[in-house]
């Protein structure tokens, strides 16, 4: 079963990586990457690691993959 997510509701949501890399386990959605045209859908978000402050862009739909992500800080 997939999580009922909507990209516009993801801002400032918390996520936990199932398999942490570089000691980065907890993440916060800090930005929605807006498309070039206003009526196009949001495809990417920017996640910031709480531990290191490093950020990375990912397709927001990747957060639906329960083998990679858990909603909240677990």
C-alpha cells in the first residue's frame, strides 16, 4: 500500500531513511522544486539531513517507497 502523499503538503514534513548513508538518517523537506510553468506539477523536493545539514533533490514520489523511507522521525 502506498502512502497518500501530495507534493504541496510535504513542505517541512519529516522523514527517516531506512538505510542511512553518511550517518544521515533523519531528513526534513525544506523546499518544493517548482516547475518552470506554473500549471505543471511539482516533481521534485529538496531534503535536508538533520545531522549534517546537507541537502539533496529527489523526486517526491520516492518517499512512497517504504523500503527506502518512513514518514516521521523513527
